[in-house]
């Protein structure tokens, strides 16, 4: 599927040939209308991360949310299931009320419209995999970060990789976690952040790594943030694969750029059914083995 007009709008916005308001109008994303998915970004997710980052930095908080919802295949209901406060309408309102960028000289009025709790924004930051700064500040300029304030919370637990995998497998196998709605089965989605104990990368002087866990219908990912200069060696792959084999699960290991961060992400994807999952943001070129060799 091709999106020539939408691609053109992204390019013009990134080159500052048009402003954000013109992009919003051309894309047809209006506050009062249904907010459509930004599917034209899918071909850029893996091959053009710099384009995505630049685009995210020039858009509103609301569009940033829509972009990440598309990348991770998230619905408002699934987001709601992973926040501790708010309602389904709050998630939609957060996106809609932050869809436009109010002129800076009108910022007091804009601030009153964006009266959402800092705790909600921190939780959305982990769910949507964006630095907290880009969900809290509509005027944040492009700066790739290596800070993780949303993970530096008292309720973020520390865990071992083996423990995380075992817990996630139990959740995948727990049929009671399905959500019934309108006679259709809406499968549970669990997303949360942890501090993953460093028991598998010998050459890295770190006690733990900030890590995003995303459990879906028939697979899950363990997404480990690494410093940009941390080198992954073959012994790390062997150790992780040995762990997966011992747990009798199928898994693949990916290595990709994080969104709006200087960090890389080591992503372990594990599935329990025969059909191989294909999330938008992972492909064969990003397999760690392919990159090492």
C-alpha cells in the first residue's frame, strides 16, 4: 500500500516547508473527527528511524501518541487497561486535547486544557515508549535523550530475565485474561516497565537495565534499553538462547534504535503458538545475529 501524499506531507514538515497546522489539515486529523491511524509511517519504522524521530519532534503531543499507537498496534482500551488512573474517555481526551499546538503566547490557556496528572503522563510514557519529556511538553525540541525518569519510580520493580519470561508465559496461557466486549474477544495486553538485573551481558558495567515488557495475545517482548556504546557480543546471544531453550520457548533477539533516545534496544521476542508474530517495528534485518555478522 502506498501513501504518496502523506509521505510528502511528512517530508515537507520535516524540511519545514510547511508548519504543523498545515500538516494537520493536509493529513485530515481534526479534533472533532475520528482520529485515523497513521499507517503511512509503518514502512519508515525500521528503515528510517531518523525520519520518525524528526517527525515526532515537530508534531503535537496528540499526534505523537497516535504515531506510537500505530507502531505498537495499541487501542485506547488496551492503553486504559495499563494505566492506574483515568477512564477510556481520559485517554481519548488526552490525545484530542493535545492534537493541536497552541501558540506559545497563549500557553496559559493551553496549560488549562492539558490538565492531566503527571502520573498518567509517566505511565503513558512507558506504554507508548516515548521519553516523558515528549508527552509533557508540547514545545519540546528534538533532542535524543538517555534519561528514564518514568522508570525511576518506587513502584518499578527489579527482576531477573528468567523471572520475567516465566511470568509472561503464565499470562499468555491464562485464558481468564481475555476481555469480553460486544460478543467479541478482546485479548488482554499488559505493558509495564521494570529494572532488569544484568545477568547476561558480561562486558557492561551496569547492575540493571530499564526495560519495557509488552505482553500480547500470543507473544511478548522484553525490550532492554542499552547505552549507545554498549557492545553486544556473541556470548550474550548464546546465554539468552540457552535460557530460552531451558524454558522450552521459541524466541528471537533483535537490536534496534530506540525512539527519541540515543539508546539502543535489545529486544527479546518470545511466542507460544506456531504462527510467527510480525510486529511493525521488528523485521529480519534487525535480528541481532544478522547485525553481528
